[in-house]
C-alpha cells in the first residue's frame, strides 16, 4: 500500500507511514504529510501543540514514528497511526497527572488514543501532558 496516486511512503498496519529514520523536523513533517485522511490533521495539530508548548523541542523519526524530546532529558513522547486512532505515547506517563489511560508492559509508559474528531476534546489535556512530560526524564536515545 502506498500514498495517494500510488506514490509516497508505504503505509504499514493501521495506516502508519513507513518513514526512514532521521533527525530533525523534516522527517517528522514527511511522516505527518503521509498520514492518511483525518489522521493527518491530528498529526499536524499535535505537532503544532508540541512546538508551542516546548520551545526548542527535538524531533526525529524512529521505528516509523515521530519522537519528541528535550536535550538532556531524552524523548518524552511519540506518535503512531492505528486503524481507528492516532496513539500518543508518553514514555514517563505513569508520573503524569492525571495518568493517560493506555497502559502496557512498560511500567512507565502510558498513552492516549485520539480517534477521528477527538482532538478538540483532548487538546487541553494533551497540552498539560506534553508540558509535564517534557519536564521529566524521558527515554534516552538521542
């Protein structure tokens, strides 16, 4: 599967764009541009929210997902397309108030799934989580 007109990045399970690993804003913007349908709007809006909330945010694409981080603290969140939502994972999410609802094997990570049309209802909470997460030690790797 590929982007519109058969061109562009291959879409993996859930419509997640296959974007090569890269540092900086350009690979993140390539990922967002390749997000299918309504997911692209969520990607754009979340990226803008992070930029205005975390001055000097570091960006990269790793494992076909945009990562956001703070120099000296590491990566604090990532984005991933699922079939029915855009998943935002906070790597130190167990310490956020309130704790994001998604929970898996990693004792520290928490996530929230943003469904179609769901960004507006979550925007204020996402901003609070981004602000808190960016101030905590995250996942090392840059």
